[in-house]
């Protein structure tokens, strides 16, 4: 596990790269904020994801006006961490700083992160089909992966017309089927990856869960380890989440 000082240095280096090489020192309140991220166990890559989200939104508003400070990224980092925890199945070790003092991560007139809108079921299936189609054309996917992706793509094609009109129990059945298809893909891919990819994914999953290990029951830790491994594999191959949340 990275020590808080090393964690801050990595965040500072990443922030400088995102700012096109402009040196943006993390000190004072910014340093205390990033140190809290480390103490709360936010994996470094999850923090990077939150920073990326802020920059993506910042650039959508037009040309960059000034270098982005780490303080502006707080809400996006905490949001990314919350999504990671839900996916892996771990709870917060301590109350987050934002929850404790009401901080939102935006300051100096920076806008708040937009509320995420839940897209329609049909739109989700359409996006998933597009991403699977792109993956099937990628050299990264071996023959075994290609077969399962083709099978799942066909099933999604068949579900798409139904998803546009499904309501109530019928809609619940479509959602349940998406969960099963997601499990089919992940089970096949995880079972088929080579030792190099598996070892790297296991190491990253173990490091990410390290801050929570002592406070988790063995069964919960085992479930979280499997989920964290699958998340690493999903990100390595760029696999979409087929399940509809």
C-alpha cells in the first residue's frame, strides 16, 4: 500500500501531466485533502479516474483557462471511489471528509459535478452492442473471447426491440438477463486470461483492498477479491458493464 506522502507525490505528478506539464504543487489544504484520500483507502487509479472525470468536464466547457488544482477534483474522486466500492463490495473505513465537513470539492467558482442521469434500458443495450462490436474487431481479443462476445452480442440484438417496450415484470426479466450475460462474459474472460495478465490483475486487486482487509470478514474479503480481480480484468480489456444498474 502506498504511504500518504508517496500517494500525494503520485497524485501531484499525475495532475501535472493532465495540466500539460504545468507544475501544480499540492500543498496546504490540497495536501490534507489528498492525504485523506490515502487514509480512506482510495486506490490511486480510482483517484486518477476521478481527476480524469473533472478534466473531461472542464474541457467540454471550452479552452482551458488556467491549470486545474487538485481541490477542484474532490467531488469527482469521491464519486469514483463510491462507484468502485459498490462494484467491489467494501464499506468505508471512516466517514469521508466531504460527509464530515460538507466539502464538495468545488471552489473558487468551479461548477459542481453534474447529476448523473440514468439512461434508458434500450440506449444502454445499444451502447453495449457498439462497444462489443468494437472489441470483436480488436486484436486484443483471442478466439475464446471472440466467441463469447459474438454470442452475447447476438443475445443483446434480440433483446433490444423488447427493451424499448418492456415494462414491469417484462422489463425486470430483461434486466436480469443482462446480469446473466455480464456474468457469462466475465466468467469466460477471467478463466481464459494468461498468467501474466492474471498476476498483474491479482496484484492490483490485492493492493486496492489492502486498506480494508483487517476490517472485513474472510468471506466478505474473498468476495471483494474476486470482484476486484474482475474489475481489473474488465478495465484491462475495456469490457463494458452489460448489467443495467
